[in-house]
């Protein structure tokens, strides 16, 4: 029996050593990956900073070139408008394109209810159909005017709290 107890102790010691070696190996690999990612992130940050200064210098050059033929305030205004247009175009280019592409999954018809973006799975309530107002008929009594309700709730309908 004593011999089996001794082997059990050796097995436990071996398992502890293997676990320690595995932890150290994984720790070293994670450190190396982190070093590489940190270096890459620093290079991206530096690149972005230099690009920002390059864009500012380009905007200044455009403004100074326009100031040669226009009043200074007009050159600054045109430069600002050009920068705003470029920012708007870049913002549009950054958004995903959905035109013409159908989303994956089953197509929804007019009667189907879509799940809300919150992901709770509770569908939106149906939208009431808006009927266009009818023009008043001459000689007919005027319909009573009801002020619009704040929040769009009807006091006659039961209230449900979520």
C-alpha cells in the first residue's frame, strides 16, 4: 500500500509541474502577442496624427490659394464648405451600403412584424393607418377640432406597462 501512496504523490507532483509549464508557456505567448499588437496600435495612432496635420496643412494651402483671388473671409468660407463636403462624403463611404441588397433571412411582407433592434423579441405594435383629412364641404357643420394628445396615448384605451 505504501508503494501506491508514493506513486500517487509522484502523479500529483507531475500534474502540478505540467500545469505550471503550460501556464508559463501561455503567459509568454500572450505577452509576445500583446507586444506586437501594442506596436501596431502605436504605429496606427502616429499615422493618424500625421494624416491629421497633413489635412490641416492642405486646408491651409487651399485657403491661402483662394485668398489670392478672393477676400480672406470668402476664402475661409469656401475652404470650410469644401472640408464639410469631404467630411460628408467620407461619412457616407463609411456606412454600409444597403441599397439593392436584401438582408439575409426571410422577406417581410406588409403584414409581418419585425423584431425591434433591442433584441427582446417583442414586435413593434402595428402603426395606425393614416387617412388624409377630407376637405370641408360648404354648408356642412364643422367637425369639432380636438387638440393633439401629448405622447400619442388615448385615455379611453387600457394602459399596459412593460
